[in-house]
């Protein structure tokens, strides 16, 4: 083998060995962090065992519809009457939306 | 009838006819390759996000060659050979992709942006739950880089070119781009294109390698349910800060990559939703698009045709295959150490290429046993692979720069 290949082998092996050491160091750091931070965290409160319910509640969409109709019927008897029910259009409120985003834009945790 | 030559009107054809036979064949072949990449990207054989812009860029750059005022031939996309302030400034005002190339490629910005985006996709909690096993597999998954480096020198490359090509074994596109820009800028286009082409093939090729090396009985081993506690966001952030500072302190040459990767991790864990949305969507996919497009455009025949490309093709496939074999062998070591309770397929995920290899591992295992879930373990190995690839690339750059 030529000198250049031998030199490449030695540099490659040295680099690989150094990488192995640093990867091991990374793993040690991770283990250290996990152990250290686990001590500082408050112990989890005891959780009561879950009650077993033989029959699970069933979600009934018709109940939601009934509630909406009831609310609408109730609203017709009050001073504020519903005259029209439809999906909200984005274009109608775009100025408000943009202003809202503009004013809330500096809130780092968003939305 | 105006007095002009027919070929003056259609300069793409004229430059094709008047070029040397090698360039002529090269341009036609690269146009065909570009179309093939689009087809394979569309069919899902290769990574569509990268291959479709790269394929069309490659085909169009080789079709749209014209005579320039200087008498040479070139394109109106970009001139990678432009050097000196005056020439670069002139090209910036002529070639539409020159600004992206000059301001984002030459300095590695595009690689850092992709890495920033990748960082936001990484849940380091998977590594932190089982650090030693993940890092062990990741180290085994770097075997391809170790083998391909001296092999490249043996095949006639200089050590820096061989090392840059060998980093394809780390299976991280941005890392290959970054390393080749530092160590072998004269070959960074073919090295990066070869790297991305092969990385795109891992999804299709690795399942065959796994099935070849791991019998179905072992592929079906279910991993026991996790008993380790879940890692909090604060712990992940502490790890990211410590690792970023420590690695940057050791290898300043790769500090931009470390900062990008761990900043992405911290943005993910900090709950800064505006930044998270920006980096994991617009920045990551925008950078990927321009990376593919500019790499494709750079594959103009007169620029890319180099006898060394064949060596790069061989080295790239050797590096990725040996890394995969190394990862699976690492999986076997853990299988034996655990008394037959560890699924050796997880080792393939250590070849990084996050999250593709982890998904490949889960897919192959599911074929053997529908109830076996190995994805959390595979993701841990895969994310560790990103970290070890960055460390190995940084060590190689430092060693070769120093020597």
C-alpha cells in the first residue's frame, strides 16, 4: 500500500476512535442530565386506580343538534333574535383578524 | 428572408452541435437523467421533494446552453466558476440563481437551514431514554465512512476529496454538502449530487439488505414495552445546550452545523410555536427546494463531467452499504448482549438519514410481526446517528485541516 493510503487509514482510524470517545461522552452527559434533573423534579403524586365502568358512554351527536336547536328557539324569545345561521366568512372579518394577529404578534407562545 | 444562420436562432441546439463529442453526449445523458429523476421522484422511488426540482433543473440547464458575449458557452442560471468580486457582481446581475448560489451555497447557509429544519423534527427524548444503546448503534453506523475514506485514496482521490465523499456513509445530506464545501470545494457538486441520489435510494434498497442479513425469526422479535420515564422538554433543552456548547468548543469548524441542529431542537422543545412552524415548514422545505434546484442546475455537462465522478459513484454506494452493514452488526451485538431480546433490525436506523431509516426498520419488522413496535428505539438510534455523523465529519475536517 502506498504512503498516502496508509496515512488515510491512520487518520481515518484516529478520527473514528475520537468520534467513539465523544459519542460515549455525549451518552454520559445525557445520562447525567437525566439523573440530575430527575432528582430536582417533584415526585409524582399517587394516582388512584381507575374505576372500571362496564359500559362506556356513547357520544350522541343528535344531542348536540338538539341543544343547538333549543338554543336557537330560546334566542327567538329574547331581544336578540337570530335572523340567519351560516358558517362565518373569513373575508368579512379580515381587518379584525389582521389587527388581532398584529397586536398578538409579539406574544412568544402564540395563538 | 432575413440573413442569419438557422442555428443562431436556436442557440441551445447550436451549442449542442458545436460542442465536443464528450460534452454533447454528456448533455444529452444529463437531460435524460433529469427526466428520469423526475419520473422516479414522482413514482416514490426517490425522494420527490428533492428529485423533482433537481431533475428539472438538471435537464433544463443542459438544454438551455447558449453563446455568451465572451465567446464561451454557458447558461443564464448561474456560473459556479465565477471568481473575483467584479465577475461575481456581474453574474449576480445576470444569472437568476446566482444570488442563491453565492449567498447560500458557497458559505454553507443552505446546509445550515436544512439542519435547522431537521433539528425541529428531532425528538431527542428517544435518545435520552436509552443513550448508550443508541450511541453504540450510531457509532456502528459510521463504519461506511471509516472504510470509504482510505478506499477513496486508494482509488486516486486526494485525502480531502476522499474524506468528503466518505461522509456519504453518515447518510446526512446537509453534512455531505457542508463537509465537501470545506474539504473539496472543487468537487462539492458531484459529491453532493451523488450523496443525495444514494440517500434517496435507501428507502428502496435497505429493506433488501435487512432481509439478506436478518432472518425472519429475528426480524419478528418484539421489543418489550418501555419502562423508562418520559423525558421532559426542560431536560431535552439542557442536553441540547450542553451538547451544542461542548461540541462547538471542541470543533469550531463545524460550530455552524451544531448551532443549527441544536437550535432546531431547542425551538421544538421551547414551545415557541411561531418559530417552530416557520423552521419546520417554510425554512426546511424552502431550503430543500432551492437545494434540489441549484444542485440540478449545477449539473451542467461542462461543469460536472469529471473522470472522478465514477469514483464518487462507487465510493458513495460502498459507504452507505458498509454503514448499513455496520448498523445491523451493532444490532446483532445488542441482540446477543440482551440474551436474544433485542431486535437487530433496529441497527439499520443508526445510519441516520432521519427519519427514513427508522421508518424502513419498522416497515420490515411489521412485515415479519404485525405486533412488534420498534419505532421509538429506531428513532433513538437514528437521531444518535445525526449526532455521531456531525461529530465524525467535524473530527475529519479538523484532522485533515490540521494535517
